[in-house]
C-alpha cells in the first residue's frame, strides 16, 4: 500500500529499502525527515519528534496524533491562503509545513520499511527527489 508510492517514484530505492534491516530503515526515515523538517521549516514540535526517534516511540502515539492535527491545520491554512486570501506565498509556506509534519507522521509508523518508504516519498515531494533519494542511498550503501 504505502510503499507503492515510493516504488513509483524510485523502484530501485524501494527495493533496497525492502532488503534493509529495520535499524537501517529507521536511519533512512530519520535522515529524510530531518531534511523535510529543515526545508519546511518545522520548529513547533521538532524536539518531540527527534525525541520520539531516539526512544523508538513508533506506532500510534499521542505525538503522531498531534502531527496529523498539525498537518491538517496547515493544509487548511494553505487552502484558505490561496483560495480565500489570494496569498500564494502564505499558501506555499503552509503547504511546506503540512508536508514537513506529514513526513514526520509517516516516519514514525510502526512498520520500519513502510515508515522509511513513506518518509522518503514525502520528503522528496518537499525537498526534491534527487537530494532525498541520494541521502537514502548513502545510508543504504
């Protein structure tokens, strides 16, 4: 399901992720999430996100629920800025925030392979496919 998005984007990378062990998959998820949070930029909740990675707090957690809410709020603000206020700059800023929160939300999924694949995909949308896949491939090498 989830990995199919990355498979469409970068099939070889998807295969490498599937073959990697869970610890390496988590390294990839963390690295690309950091890239996305830097690009967004995500500052609100960042320490908690990093703490969750350090503790291995994956799966259905309060933090993931909060991240989903932040993503939803940013997506709504992006739509409002574009459609109601005709403010493209604010719409883009909010869209970037939404993608940053979504990347973290997905990177903290309980399944390491799914988390890594989804985080790579989302980060590639925000940061750029070439940069994100290159970072993931360096970890997988």
